[in-house]
């Protein structure tokens, strides 16, 4: 069973720099299709998918973060990184990485993902 672990959360000033990492317990480079994603959840709000990364290299960003966030996959180190140099207070929340089988394409629907990390808290101060 895949285990995921997020790191890099904490407090950051708006307009500062934020980099989150997600490390998997096993390689994604085993030939099987997969989807990796970052989600976030603010208190009292629904879990929001913000970016997907498919095994074919395609990425998709939610409108709320498009143009501000970047994502990179380091297959050798089994890590997925999420970065922004323009965080806003509304980016605050618990950030989770998740993994799913890639059949049928990647989605931003949290119920499509079988494996989840424990999350890392991000607070963006204005």
C-alpha cells in the first residue's frame, strides 16, 4: 500500500515563497498509470483539488491557483513538489497529496483518490 507524506508547511507572508513536498513510499515509475494530486482544505470548507499530475506528464491546475502555483515530479526521489512565489491568505489550509490509479484520466475530485497523506498546514499571513 502506498504511503504518502507531506512536508514543508508552516507560516508564510503573503507574497513570500512556499514549497511543499510529498514523498511516496514506493516509486511511481513502475509502468502503471497513475494520478498524483494536491488538495487543500480550509476550516469549514470542502476539500479542493488544486493540481493533478498524470503518469503521462500532463498537469492540470485549478483556476484558483493557475498561474501562481507550479508543480514538479521528481521520480527518482519519489517526490512531488508544489511551489508558489505569490501565496495569498486565501491559500491557507491543510494541504494533502493524493494518489490514484490513472485509468480514465486524472481528476480534481477527492473521492477518486485512494491514497492520502496526513497533510501539512499552511498559513499565509497578510
